[in-house]
């Protein structure tokens, strides 16, 4: 037995991903650096997702079933059930390259004591692969909040965290359906270093039907980005404004003007994300029936421009 081997538990939250979950599980099984265990948490799927996952159950792959409680609750349930010292999360519609856990283990050994370890990823859209704008340096991220304003550093499927830290911080915010990962990263990065590898070892699917923003339902949570505001910490506050405004834009586009106006008032302090704030301001004043279509057109144009590098 390799006593120096890191005990990394993989947690896969699962909800109605019947067509994708097998690919995710296989990508874990194909890792060069084998995980200590894999825990799949089916969050009350109404399709055959759990049945597909059950076909992979073994001594090291476990399936937990629970009533639908949201992705945060599913990730937290997996964390609580884990026996490993580190938790690597993988959403059921994403998948890893074979060297992902190997690189994560290398980061943990080279840069001990960090709150988050993450690698770069590729965006997968309609069968095509695209690079994401991410840091180029390997190691400790200098000024996480400043860099995260313009670069992708952490996604759930790219990240591995110490289990004890996850439990001590309360894990992902229960009931939050949009931005729950950003909320947790913010809490942790405010107190701990974040370590990053620029090697793109994760495939992040943005197929519209798979992402939470496309299947948004009203949140029932006591947590909000406003709670993270810290007097005197400009870089953190600008970052939470960016996260809070982006989330509010989706919410107000779905018709929740009250929540959109509340975010608009709170985050009016932002200097770095004025464009986003103005977009939220405008959406809040448009007829509700216009908002989804206009936002969809804007997002499509933004994607085209970003891919062409304009």
C-alpha cells in the first residue's frame, strides 16, 4: 500500500443527466492517479440517471439517493459521506482528461495548505472545443479576486478542496441555485490561497439544456452575495458585485423584478463592473415578457464576439 498516496474522494452530484453521467464516471475511472473513492449523489432524478450510475457501483464507487434538494445539498451530502482528505467535484455533464487528478495531486504536494486547487478547462459547446480565458502561471494565484474579475480560475468540475475546510466553512450554500460555487470560492479565497494549473484537463459542457441558468426556478435560500461584502476590501467587494450582478441579470430576466431591483440598489457601488450594472438597471425597467428574448440575443452575440476575439 502506498502510504504517501493522497486520499482524494470524487463527488459527482447527479440530477437528470441520463445521457451524460456515464461519460463523467468513465473519465474518473480512466484517471492515471486513481481516486480513493467516488461518491455519486443522485438528487431525486426523474429520468434514468440513477439507474445508469448504479451500473458502475463497486467497492470504490458508491451511489447515494436523496430527495431533490439542489446541487449544493448534493455536493455537501457527498462531502459528508466521504472518507478522503480531499474532495474533487465533477458535475455529471462534464468530464476529465486522464491526467486531471495526477495534476491535482502534484499541486497539493508542491503547494500545501491551499484552500482550493484547480486546473484550466476547455469549453465544449455543440461538439466544438474552445479555450477559456484563464491564468497562464502555475502555482499560487496572486490576488485571486483581481484575477477572477477577468479570468476563469475555479469551476466545480475543475476544483479540489480539503474536506475539513469544506465542512468547517459550511460547504456550498443550501438552496442557492445560481452562483453557489462562486459564493463558496469567495468565502474560501478571502482566507486561504488558491492554487491553479494552466493545463486544460477538464471539459466543461455549456450545452444550453444542461446548465442551471437555463432551468432556473426561484431560489429558497438564506444566502446571498450581499452577505459577503467586507468593508475596506475593494478587490473582494468588486468581485462579489460582478458575481451578484451577473446572477441578478438572470433572475430578473426570468421575471423576478423585486430581487433584481434589490441587487441593483446594493451593488450600485461597483466601479469595475458598471456595464453589467447598467444592463441590470435596463432589464429591471423593461416589460417582463421582453427580457428573456433580449438577454438571449445579447448572450448569443457576446459568445460570437468572444470566439472571434473581437
